[in-house]
C-alpha cells in the first residue's frame, strides 16, 4: 500500500535520475508505456513504431515461442528524448554493452521512408559522460554537441538468427532485424544486476517469487 501511495503521489515522476525496478515484465511494460506517453504530452514529439523484419521460417517466427526466444523487440515504440537501454554487447571495450542507458537524440529515416511501414536508417542515442559508454562521439562540437557532457552513438538495425525445435524431428531457423534498444523508464530487477544506481523505486510485488530478489533490488 505504501509503495502504491508513493508512486501515485508523483514524487519522482519528473526526476530522470530515479530508476524504477520491478519484479515482473508486465509492470515494466506499463511503466515504459506511461513514460513514453508522458514525454509525448510534455514535448509533443511524435511516437514512432519500429517493426522488426523477419527472414527464414517467418511462419514460425510469428509464434509465441519465437517471440519469447528473440532478444529484440517485435515492435519498438520510441520518440526523440525517450530514455532507452542498449540490450546488445556491441563494443564492450568502450562500454557499449547490455544495460547502458541513454536518451534518444534523433531518429533518422531515409529519403521517402516513413513509419510505421519503414525501418529507420539509424537511431542516435546520447550517453552522459561518466556512464557506461566511454567511446568516441558520432557527433561533436561542430554539431552543437558538448562532448564533455554527452557522447552520441549511432545505432543501426542488428540481425540475429535463431534455430528452435519445431517438432520432434524438425527445427526452424529464422532471423530478426531490429534495433538493439528498449525503453528504460522501468526495468526488471534481474536486468539491474551488477548496476550501481544512486536512487531507485523498487517493486517486488505481493510476494518475493525468487530467492534473493529483494537483496538484488536494495543493494543497487
């Protein structure tokens, strides 16, 4: 009850430094949806839907089993200014890794391409200096980017291929093309393992369904 009242109060609603950690994916999805809607209401920036592109056994790729297997989103909803997390170890030496959190700087479409039918050519994400990402910036001072405060990373769609058992004697091979990003207004407690956070709001649910969940949450 106390947790519900705290969240309903809106005390942390406008604080971008507060991390929301939830035990269930459903709660994370709701928090991300609310965060994106709030951003749209505040800035007027359009929300775009980015649909993954599938190849190979596309019929099996449309099943729930394939969706659960895929690392990337089936449909990714983003907006300029949205808080996002990288879910891909793209450049580990530079800190471009699974769990790196930034902000969408720009969503770029090719000439004559528009959402939701077309996939963007690139998504530029800003990472604050001192965070996970330690590499060079795609944009610099000539582009009005203060590289002492932020670094811009250019993301392009990534392709991943999967092979799953279709029947006892047959397997299915399919691929998914999508940006390795998800909204990050909320994340699961499991996803926050190994991270150090200054301030968090946590929700373990009515019961602790996994041993050690509360410890992982409050030791961030």
